[in-house]
């Protein structure tokens, strides 16, 4: 009897373990990066310094920098980085999977959407970056490396900002105005994202409207309008509506989640979980929707180091404990800055609209999605379900200034 029970237990264990070994690596990577992105989003929006700020970052790009970090981390530092990534893949498979995912989602020609990504590790002038680390991080992640004299702040700032501007076609002319005193490694991600709609908005259907930043504060923005057929869901119980708008060649989509009325987003943000996203996705039905969106041209910058510390990346930023001997050959390097900057633009451009739908009866009484107050949005890859960008818009014109770090 004991032997039979043991055999059954072994067989159950084998059956339970089998799905993981057969699971698509891209799906595993997607699930892990999405979890990281949602955790970081919640950490950031709970930060008092960001309460009234726009938030925007890329879980995929952030995770890729952590992948680079894992290439050079050793001992407990490596364990913490890998724990934060939480991708159950062998190291070589992990880096190859990241390489494939980044290459796919950033293929502007195939996707017909502008997404320029640049990632760079700035090391202090004295650091000696190993050839093996440099080659692997470039091969798998397209990650550049450069040494910089942080003590000469003026020259260092000029160099970093010049690189960011060149990498984004001038969309990010100044990503930072200060540098930390500590001479550690600085990870920098820059991006310029401008979607090409699956069906364009007409440039003649743009006018000035009020955007209600709060119940007492309104700003004037150009608002673009169009009516079409979109996946849509109205959650009466939770007083929110969701619309999904295909981008480019429909391999990517923009999902917008908005409360019915003007209110702080904290209530919706608490609901922003992987499970709720799955539930909402299943309930989306293609119907006629009259969509009004603000035209947006923003640059949003975040220093992510303290937020990553809150998620468990503690040792990497501690000068006395960090072990990046895989980068320099010694325990002499730590992470002192993690800057993530995105230029984000929404305008009318897109594919020609399907004129054959204009005679359909449903267009006479469409659902209304009028984004004239704060909303949450996600840019999603339809092939892997990866969250490429996640953010919220509280100030559609940035209040006429750059968002502060």
C-alpha cells in the first residue's frame, strides 16, 4: 500500500511538472514581465511624490535592463535580480527569449508603429567592463555601454542628454538635470512611442475641448474624434469603461480604462491586476463606439531605483554589498541610478478607414467613450499578451512643463 501511494505521488508530480517544461518561453516571459510591470506601477502610484503626476514606463524594456543586470550579477545580488525578474527559464534560454521578444515588438516596419528603444549602461570612468559581458548584453539586449566621469557633472549630463536626444530623434532633449554623487553604474532607458492607428482619425475632426484634471481644474486640449467598431466593455458595477484600439498592423493595441466620471484614479488602480485584466479582456465585445481622445505629446521621466528597491532589488544598490563581478571582475560596482524616460505621442495618423461600414445601422447610436478626464492605459502585444507600456494620464499637456523626476 505504501509503495502504491508513493508511485501515485510520483506520477502526480510528473504530471504537475509537465506543463512548465512544455510552456512557451515567450508566454512565460510575458507573464513575468507583466507581473513586474503591474507591481512596479502600484509601487509608483502609491509614492506621494507622484500623486499628481503622469506615470509611464515599459515593463518589457525595464525587464530587459534587469536581464542585462543579471548577466553581470553574482551571489546574492544575482539572486535578488533573478527573483525580481521571476522567469522560470535557464539563464541562456532567458537571454535568448528576451532577444526574440525585443526584436519582435520593436520591429517598426512590421508593426507600422514608431517605437524607438535605447538602453545604455553608464559606468564610472575607472570601471573596466569585461568583453564577455559587453558582447552578451549587446547581442541579447541591444544594450550599449559607456564609461563616464560622473565627477564632471556638466560634461556627464551633456553626454547623457545628447545620447537620449539622438536615440529618440530629438524627442527627449533633456532626460535629467542632475546626477547622483555616488560613482556607481547608471542604467538608462529611452523610448519614443507613437502609435499608428489601425484606422486613422480624420485631421478635420479635431477641436479644442476641456480636459478635467480634477473636479475643480480644467485644461484646454486638442481632442480628436472618430466613430468605428472597437472591442468595448462597460462595467456598471465598478463604474468604468474600457475600449481597445488596434494599432498598426493589429499586432499591438491600446487599451484604455477610464472611470465613468471625474475622480482620482486610486480606485481603478487598486483593481488593476492580472486577473482583472484577464476578466475584462474576455468581456470585450466589438461594437460601434464614438471615441474622443486628447492629442498627446509628452515626455515622462522616472528615476526607478527607489521603486525597484521596494520590490526587492536591495543589494544591487548597496555599495558595500553589491556584487557585479561579472561586469568588472571585482566587487567594486553598484547601481546608483536607474533612469527611464519615454516620449509619448498620440495623434490622428493611421491606416485608411473602412468606408464600407458607414452604412451600418449600429453607427447611428454608438457607445460613447469620451476621454476628457484621467485614465489608465496599456499598450499590449497581441501575439504574446506582453504589456509593452503601462501608464496613466492625469495631465494631457504636462501643464506646459516637463514632468519632474
